C-alpha cells in the first residue's frame, strides 16, 4: 500500500489528507495530527479524489484555429508554439503592456513565483494581477497599514485558547468547515461566541450572540463598539500608550458613532452593542475573526480597519488566545499574493515602487532593476473594462475562472470576445477556458508539487501522487512557463530542473522582505516541519503569533485608523426593496467549476434563492418555485426559492457557485471599487417577482445539512 500526504485542494485551511492506494483502489482520509482538522475532513475534502477523474479535467492541450471553430486536442509542442507566436506578435504590434496575466490563489507558491517572473521578464508586461484582488485585498490593505504585515496575527491554537470570539462576515460552517472544530473547542472550554451575519448560519445558531446585521453596515458597528468601549472606560491605556499611535484622533472620530445612532443603521440594539463591546474588552483573551462578508464592499477596507481599531483599543493582540485572523478563502490565497502575482508587489510582499526592494529582486533574477516593469495600470477588477477600451489585447488566465467570478458577467463575456488572444492554463475546462484560443492543462490536485501557504501563514507541502495514479500527460506548471520562456527568448531566466530549485530561489527573493521564507529548507517543509512566516535564519521555525513585543514598523507601534465607513454602494428603495447578498455553500467552492461536476457534491443545488417566510408570503412565493430576481440596472435571473427563517426579512441570499446562465455576478455591477481595488461582490439591491402565481403554505425548512465532521 502506498500513502501520500498532501493538502485538500479546496479552502485556505489546507487540511491534510491521506491518500491510500491499495489493490482495491484509492481511499482518502484526514491526516492524523493536522494542526487544524486534527485528522478530520469536511464533505469537500472527503470527495477530493473525484477531482482526479473529473469529467471536465483537461487531458491534453486544446487549440482552435479561429473563434468560430471548436477547441480540439493537439500536441504540447503545437500548443506552446501557438501561444508564444501569438503573444510575440501582439507584443510587437501593441507593446508588452497590451498583454495581461490573470493569476490565481489556486496556484502553488512556486507557480505563483514563476508566473510573476514570467510576466515581468519573458513578456515584459506590467499588467499582472490575480483573483485574490476579489478576495483578500481589502483585509490585506488594512492589516499592512495598521499592523505592518499582510497575514493573520494568530493561529488556530489561539482560537482554541480564546475566551471571547468575535466572528464578522464569515460563515465558517460553510466556507471553512473544519475551522468549526477550533470554535467548538473554545466554546466547550467556556468561550463566548459572538457572530455578526445577516444570516442565521449553523455557526450563528451555535453562538451566544448572533447579530443579524443589516448588510453593508459592519464598519459602523465597529465604530459603535469603539465608542462604547471608551464610554465604559474599558480602554487598555497601558497598551495604547506604549504600543500604538493615533489614539486621540481615532477617539475623536468615534464620538460620532454612539450605539444609539448606529443602531438605526445596523438594526442592532444599543444594549447588544454595549454588551458585546464589554465582553470583548474585559475578556482576558479575545479574538477577531473575519471574512468576505464585510470586506467585499466599496468600504471594505474601512470596515476591516474599524474592527482592527477594536482589537488595538482593547490590547487584544500579541498574547495567546488574542489577535485578528483574516479568513483567507482560496487554497493559496495567502501565498499567492505574497510571491509576485499582485500588480503592486514583487516576491516577499515587496512594494514594487520601492527602489531597495526592486534592487533586491533584480539581484536574484540577474537583471537591471530598470528591466522590471513598474506597477500595473490596472488591477484584476479593471482588466475587462481595459480590454473593451483596447488597452489590453491578449489575456493569459492561470487557474482562475473570471467569466463567473468577476463582477458583471455579461460585460466580462463581451470583453473576452473582444480579445485578440485568450490563453487559459487550468486543470479544469472552466467556462473561461471554453472561450479560449488555446487551453493548456495545468497540474492541479494529484499532480502539483511544491508548497502552499495556508490561512495561518504556515507553509504546507504539496505532494503529487505516483505517476500511474495521476491524470495522463500532466506537467508541472513551472515547466509550461519554462517552455514558453524558451520560445520567447528568455530561457536564461528559467534554468530550473526541479521544483526545489524554484523554492530555493523564492527563499532568496523573500529574504529580508515582509513575507520572509528564507530561514527554512525544502527538506524541512517536505518532512512536515511546521513553520509560519516570517521565517528568518535566526528563527527557522518561524513566527506563529505576531506582535508579541513589537509591530512591523520601524518604531514598533501599531497605527490606529480614522478611515470613515460608508454605506453599501446601492441602497434599498421602494422599487428595489431587498438586499441581495452572496456567499458559499458547504458542498461547493468558488465558481463551482470543480464541485458542480463532482458526483458526491453536485447533488447540492446552487441556483437557490434563500428567502424569509414572511417575505415569501408577502410576494406569494412558494418553496421550490421560480423567482425572477432583478437588479437596479435591469438585469434579471430566474432562481429557485428556498424558504427559510435563517435570513433577515429584508434580505435574500444566493450562492456564488452557479453555472454561467445563472451566475449571480450577472446581477453584481462592477461599480465603484474599494481602496484596495475590490468590487462590491457581497451586495446589490433587487426586486423579486414570482413566476408561479399560486402561493402555497409550506413548512419552513432549516438550512441543509452541511456535512461537517466534528
């Protein structure tokens, strides 16, 4: 019997899986002693072997001669030659910045590193960004500005030790099911759980306090908490005086947000606001956990910053059982943004505008600093309007599905059809890949080798299956870029023979950088050594808990924020009286390109409208009946009603996993971007129209079983 230990291919917890190959076939179980899952798996993890024989898995390169022709299988040589020829031609005709590269949080660290290097040296383009712009960018901006580093301050062991857990905008029970083990451990040992979410999720049902907040008002609630903490004399003055800057200015700002005023905006009573503020402040060990539910708004950076103010004003950071954890969504959403895929960063989270950091990377790459292009003109959010304007002529998409995951699906589809050339590198024939001129198979689960950095900033080894168990004709992703670089006269920058060589170059590139990986070794990580960055030569086991003695600024002090929150971009009115919010289901992942076709998981429907029974009764909507959902721009989708008490009466919920014709981002306009370049994915306003006129009384059903193993 052969055994392979590798991480689950789905969320950023990166729970360890054990794949056992016997004479009777393959079997998957949890990895014993995994730091997060403790040997258990959620339903997606248990089904992950189905990814290997996925019906949409790409087994050979695909090519079409014209857009009107179908994609057909071809050889690797023919496909790579075609990609290089088209990119070279477009670069010659329109310049290097007419080519954009759209990366992903699904890639290993090594692939993310090579992709950034390939874009900047082989293509010479400044236009590279990744789909994490839609995921973690608002949290990242707030953390870097206020604390100094773009990573959670604490680990799941701290969650287990916490006395009070404040969980904002995160449905952990669906999005990160195995995180519920740490929550349950804390609760069993007496912790108070506070959940802020418009929906009564399984997590919310287990909480001591569930604040069913009006969508988009989280930042106001945080400021009311600060106001209450100050008024109740609960400020940790010792911590504030010795370890922070800007308290007085922040406190002046807080005066405008009394619990009584904010209750009118949020729908949360002043008494509850005062109660949870006291609980968070007086507990010996309090933690903040947050997700996209408050971040994917125009004012997402402001909301995260306000909650970090709550953490700082109470001194709940830098000790066991304290801190702030941004709950990264994608498998490698953390590592993916640190190693060169972001438009404004070089490997190691180095600011691309900083001459010292540019020099450091130029030294590792063996080029003049001037060779490295400047920051991109466009973020991933802006790529598709730029295509429509003619600023981008060719697009390389690696491990992402923007046709479903980017806002304004119809506009994205129009832009994609306007491209001179689209190449997609992915293990799955996604909706985006189906529009491509050339499709290259990526490695993916079971093939990829390297590392991933999980939600704890812990480096996790990724191991492939034995060659006879993998999908056929699979390459390592870096080999694809190496071969393309040869064809683009840049072979000298990609001399690798093994994944390990890339990891070790990556270590050199991050040494002394904010996200420092330099102090460990390939052997240590592959043998299962636990290490959280920053990992320096003096600290080879890394830094599980940040800021125990100082913050990541030259003076060692955290910065309070005075960023003012704002409302959601669109407000309800008589014509569009309902908030529409989006999120994950327990059985599905991201755009659903994998899970919608997996036999075990596809049984859970995605095109469902969660609606309160009073709202359904008012509109004569029956459970299971079709409902037309229309946004303020006149775009409509028809979805299936699911009547449940687990949502606010003024709010409806739809998952983000739907097939193309029912993709919820048809209803999400691009709109104004946040300070981080994040679109407002989580919210729009809509009207509802039943397409089945006869209303039937139904028994209200609870949320579907989430399949969580606790």
